[in-house]
C-alpha cells in the first residue's frame, strides 16, 4: 500500500516538474508517467478492482488539483530572469557622418572592414565589393547601425 502511494505521489510530482520547470526534456515526464501508471496498476492487482478505481480517481483528482495550483501560483516566475535590456544599439546619428562624406579604408573591405572619416574610425560595408586598404571611399547609405560605402569616383 505504501509503495503504491509513493509511486503515485512521486509520479505526479515528476509530471508537474516536467510541465512547469523542465519542459521539453521528456525524460522526467516519462519517468513520472511510468511511476503513476505502475502505481495504479499495482493498486488494481494487489487491492482489487474497486480499490483500483478509487486509486485511479483519487490520483486523477490530486493530479488535477496540484496542476491547477501550480499554474496559478506561477512558480517559474520566482526562478526566471525578469529584467530586460533597455539600451539601444549604437546608432550613427550622433557621430556626425553624412551621405557623400569621403574617407579612407584602414583595412581591406571584404566586404566589411574599417574606414577613417576625419578623426573617426568606423566599421563600414560595401555592397559586395572587395576593396584594398588605403582606398578612397564615400558614404552612400547610413542605417542605424551600418554604414554602406563605395569606392570614390574620380571626378574629371
């Protein structure tokens, strides 16, 4: 009798742990389900059909009540990180760069690399071009976190 109760209680607890704390692992849930099923099976074989029905009904009611309580108390909130990052990615607005501004590559752009605009060295990108270090470039687009450049066209 004690073994039956222990199997069912441990099984229900393991099922709740699977659903609430470690979802997706299935190992804990499978062990819990096997324990509950084996406990109910033992109650039918050792205590009889009538007692087996009572154990099945009782374990179902206890499982449902514990599940409802567990979901209403939200225990995962106590273990989860509730903070969020409020910062922003560095934007190019405050740097003072503008479309058409000329610069010089300080590294090879394959297609991403570094370029110097006045005193400021920034990471830049081309539209698939490979440029050698020391190439004169100009800015053709500026996004929030990306500067697109092309080789400087020589004016005739």
